[in-house]
C-alpha cells in the first residue's frame, strides 16, 4: 500500500506541532507534577484543620454569649481572633503546637464569619 504524496507534509506538520506544543506546555508549567499535587493536598489539609478550629471557636463564642467584635482589622479585633485561633487550633501528633498556617487561616475564617 502506497501513501498519497500529500501525506508527508501532513506528518511533518503533525510532528512539528507535537514538538512545539510539548515545548510550550513544559515552558509554561502546564505539566502537573507530584510536587504541585502535594502542595494542593497540604493546602486542603490546612484548610480543613482551620475550618474545624473556626467551628470550635464559633461554638465557644455562642455558648458563652461572647460580644467581642472579631470583624475588621483593628488591633483589638485581630488580637481577639488570634487568641481564639491559638486556643482552638489543634496540634497534631508529633507537633509541639498548632501549625502557624492553620492559626492564620482560622483567624481569617473567624474574620469572614464575624
């Protein structure tokens, strides 16, 4: 079986396109790597821990009928949010204390909820 004469330019174009597309995708970090996946998993883990922290802090505030204002970025509100976040963030086994990223995320969630 013989190929038509127009097949060679088509094949060269397909190969050249594949090479250019590969170079562009690698050059622009369009490749999913294990490191990127691990970072996403770690971010999701911190967010889940922070959500638990914020829920615990909110439940405590409701139980004690706390009237402390947590909204905004005034020094008093920021300090109150950070204290609640430090108190209700959980230190996992093998950690000396709660992860600072969890405390920060929990504090931000408390600010959004206020």
